[in-house]
C-alpha cells in the first residue's frame, strides 16, 4: 500500500490561495490518491507539493523558490503525459493553476528582495519575505544591480515553465471538451482556473522584462559559470 502524505496542519504561509481553498484542494487530492490505480501516482505528487507550499514559512530563500518551481514543472509534465490523467482530467491536473498562483506569490517576494522593479503587484495578500543572497561568477562577487538582472532572468525562465504547463492543460481540456475547473471548483468561490492563471503569469512576465542588454548580460553570466545564488 502506498503511503499518503497527511494534510499540513502547521500554520500556512502567506500565499495567494486562502487556507479554505488550499484545504479543499488537498482534501480532493487525498481522495484521488486513495482511489487512484497503482500505475498513476500523480495525485500523490501533487499532494506533496501542495502541502509544502501551504507550509512555506514567512521567510524563504530564492533557491527554495526556484527548486519548488522546477519540481512543479517536472510534476506537471508527468501529469500531462500520464495516460490516466489525460483520459480523465481530475484533481491532480487541476491543481496546476493553484500551484502556479502559489509560485507567482513567491516570485513577487523575490522581486521585492532583489529590487526587480514592477508596475503593479498581482496579489493583495501579504507575501513571504525572500532573503537576498550574494551571487558569484567564478571567484567574482556580482554587484547588486547585476544580481537583480540575473534574478529577473531566472524568474522569467521559471515563469515560462509554468506557462508551458498551463497551456498544455488548456489544450488537453479543449481536446477532451471538458471544463477547466473539474475537481477544483469555480472562480466564484475563489478557486483558481486556467485562463485567469495564464493571464496573471503573462502579466508578470511582461512586468519583469528588461531591455535587451540586460538579458544579454544575464545570459552571459550563466554561460561563464554562475556558481551561487
């Protein structure tokens, strides 16, 4: 018998989703995990990440944020390839908009920490505090402005990964002729759905875009061997 992660009972972090919505999604994932076939473990993976995001502390490091997004991207790709999930999109796939919104809230915290200027914030709720850390290129420590350019690029790449998942989910839903809110609820209840999530992430990407010189400098940093963020 597989081991199912239990709901996170610790105090939730300051994230976009309300505790009520997060708890409802987690409850649906638990039910899906208990009912899933042995071959599909997607609901268990989604439940683990939802629990971690719900328990994110008020203070978080950029490395933790980027690592979570990489895991969400990997899990989302696996879901979109899963035969069971594709045949019957349920709570597992429908957590992707929620995971995206959680990630965007953390991205906004990183923008504040590294002085990545933006016109507007996307979420009204209070954000966790991202701890800025120094970046190194070989033995050379980057200046704050250079670090900000690099962080802007990393957040842009992370946003592209999340957008890729949402577009894949939208395409799958259209192919199946099913609602994009299956298993999660309607936006009237405050639950996330695909189209609003796509609009938010596109808006975020537009806001953090710098000039072409900034992107060239950031890419050059990675090519030359960035060692730490």
